[in-house]
């Protein structure tokens, strides 16, 4: 039985990856390592927690001794590394927290994997899950490809870029077998409501202002999270060693257009008069260093591995909104406590 370590499996994307692997691969023993920060929640994976091939480990990837012990006890065959500090706005407030988890934490995992596997790399794989933000910002034209030079602008993207570089360096220097993916903006269920789509759904439900940064003319490429989990599964099993793949939705939206669409659907779902949610839109101070546009060219993963998004944006958004409306208890639970302080500070 293969032992697979998934880090950050109590977070948004990680929970979808853990669920997929636990259900699809009963022959794997899945270890979900998560520090349960504000963004990690065991409720996100409650449906699989009793499966015989699943084990949860609470721990911090920044703790080198703990990580080395974990690897020496379990002798993992593969690692899917998703644990990270992931919110750009928080990285502007506290960059060092991002260096600790995203850079030092990744280094600890790389060292543990290298030391464990160094005598025989055969059939081992370190999969680093990263972001398109490492490429910086596009103008109105063009797409990010796997060869676009790194040009990160926020402390978050700088920390992810740094971790990507270390992963590649461990591949080149020590022969560590790795794969790396850079993905665009995800949306879907279990998304913490500090990010645009779940934040605005939650605010519409509660009739609170919708804080659009700057003029709202910033563009993101949105991908349904379950399609990202499918791509991760494919790259882990079939991706070429030492290769990078871009993953994206072929689905660009200006923030303001996306927010207006969201408002329209929410009015219908909540039985509110047309235009009520849109009246909540409030233009606020821009995010410092705000990247104008992200858009992914996902040709390589499509040509080499046959992946493309399976869910249209209309369907994905519908499923996402329905999920939040049917899981208001989850929303209430995650928006209590320290979230309230964060929200007050960020939007006051
Ligand atoms: P998230 O913030 O929802 O979840 C992160 C998880 O990591 C949480 O469960 C948290 O508890 C855990 N974690 C944080 N610090 C930790 C530490 N020191 N030790 C152990 N666990 C820790 O993030 P997400 O949106 O699910 O993103 C997952 C990964 O995918 C990240 O690496 C992110 O950079 C990348 N990514 C995200 C997106 C996106 O749109 N959300 C897009 C592309 C790539
Ligand atoms: O591109 C991939 C990245 O997408 C991931 O690596 C990050 O982890 C993830 O958080 C996401 O980053 P963004 O900064 O693009 O996502 P966010 O949801 O924070 O913002 C999306 C856009 O909406 C961005 O242009 C900023 C804007 N925005 C965001 C918030 C939270 C607003 O206008 N108002 C808001 O309140």
C-alpha cells in the first residue's frame, strides 16, 4: 500500500484533493497533514474522515523536527504539497508569516523527502502545487505559459515563487523527482470567505457592502475547484518528472462583471427584487501592488495529459452558490472568532 502525504488537506483546494484521493484510491494510505490555521477546517473533509485509508495529522510544516520525524515514521512514497498561507491581502499585512510557511515550510518538506528518498528515487514523487501569480501581471493581451519569466508582485506571490525555485533547484541539484503546477483562481465549495467569490456570496446573504477594490477592472481566470483536483490527480500520476504544467479555466472575467453576474443570480436565488444585491457594491481603496490581469495558457497539460476544464462557469457558479446557500451553518462557523477581527481591520 502506497503512503501518500497531502499537506493543507483541511483547506479549500486541499480538501477537494484529499476527498478525491481517499475515495478513488483505496490502495493508497492518505495522510492529511494540516496545522488547522484559520483557513483549515476539519468540517471540510468530514465525509471521508472515517475511511480506513485516511489519517489526519495535526502539525506545522515550519517545525523541522516534527516533519523529519513524520517522514522517518511513515516513509512516504509521494507528497502533494498544498499547505500555504494563501491570501494576498493578509500577505501585505504580515509578509513574514508567508515566508515561514510557504518558503521554510516547503524547504522542510523538500529536505525530509530528499533525505528519505536519496538512496532510491525510483517511483517517488514530490508534487508542489503553486499559483499563476508567480508570473506577475499581464497587460490587456497575452497569456502565461510555462516559460513566462517569474515576476511576482505581492509578498504572497514572492513567497510562492521562492518555493517554486527551491523545488526546481532540488530537482536539478539532488535529482529529487518533482512535478510542479501553476494554477489560476479557483472557486467552489469550502472556499474561505475572505476571497472574492465566497466573501461576496456571504455579504449578499447578510446584506453587507460588496467591497470592490479600485475601479473593479482587474481580470482573473476562474477554474472550478473540482476540475483543479482532477488536474492534480492527473499530473501526480502521469505528469513528466521535472516538468511544470499551467492549469487554468480559459475563463477570464473582469471583477466588476463577475460581481454583477453574482448579484443577479443571488437576487433570483434569494427571491429579492432585481438590482438589490448590485446596490450593495461599494468601490473601496485599491489593493497595493494589485496585479491587473492573470490568464493561463493551459495548452501543455491539454496536449500532453488530455486535461481540460469539465465544468462550464455557468454550471460551476450555480453549484457553488447553491452549496453556500445550503451550508449557511458552515459559513457562520468559519466567520466567527478571529475572522471578525480580520474583516474589521481589512475593510474598516
Ligand atoms: P487555503 O488557505 O484554503 O488552505 C491552506 C491550508 O494549509 C489550510 O488548511 C491551512 O490550515 C494549512 N496550513 C497553513 N499553514 C500551514 C502550516 N504552517 N503547516 C501546515 N498546514 C498549514 O489555501 P487554498 O486556496 O486551498 O490553496 C492551496 C494551495 O494551492 C496553496 O499552495 C496555494 O498557493 C495554491 N493555489 C491556490 C489557488 C486558489 O485560487 N485558491 C490557485 C492556485 C494555487
Ligand atoms: O491566481 C491564483 C490566486 O488566486 C491564488 O494563488 C491565491 O491563493 C488566491 O487567493 C487568488 O488570489 P487573488 O488575489 O486573485 O484572489 P482574491 O479572491 O483575493 O481576489 C480576486 C480579485 O478580486 C482580485 O483582483 C482582488 C479583488 N477583490 C478581492 C477581495 C477579497 C476585491 O475587489 N475585493 C475584495 O474584497
